[in-house]
C-alpha cells in the first residue's frame, strides 16, 4: 500500500459520507483553500510549500522553490516533516508542470496529487503525540 496526503480533518461526524465530504473539501486543508503543507522534492530535498487552489481536486501547486534549483517533470513531492501536522516523507504527488512565475524569482510548479480525492474509500487519522510540546517550544521562539 502507498499512503498519501488526504488533508486535514477539522471536524468529524458519525456519518461516513459527511466525513468523506469534509475530507474532499479539505484537500487543501481545514475545509478551505489556501492551507499550506510543508513539502520537499524527494530527489534533491528542496523544501517548498504545497497548496490547493480549489480549482481541480487532482492538482495543487508547489511554491517557494527558487529558479536556480533544478526541478524536473516527474519529480516526487513528499511532506518535509517540518510541521506538527504531517510526518516526513508522506507522498503528496508528482511535478507535472515547471514554469517561472513572472512576479518573483520562484517556480510555479503544478503537482498532480497521488490521491484521487473523488474515490477515497479508506483514510487513516494520524495524531502527533508531541504537537502540544512542539507548538509550545515554537511559540517561544517566534516572539
């Protein structure tokens, strides 16, 4: 089996269909567009951010990768582990398009999700037992 990113579970219900719908809507996180998942390109370890813009459930964008780094169509994108939400190396998708963003010095990378969000039948809920401790330490250094 291959495990891939589904999204964030922000609410649950006894009805499987409602829970599944929440996951489909929540593909980009917290049942809304614009949530960010810390990610990396598996081949070279370059760190970026995956978002879902709400346009097509099959695709997202990998942001924050500068032009001078080598990215290829077909590169696998996985979670970076730099968050308290997803562990490292959970598969997200593959790079399907590489083009420069005309507004800054970063690529606009199109990522096709490994998960077919229109056909989800099983999900696993993963809890980070150290999230509270990590958040507490992180908040001390943000000040």
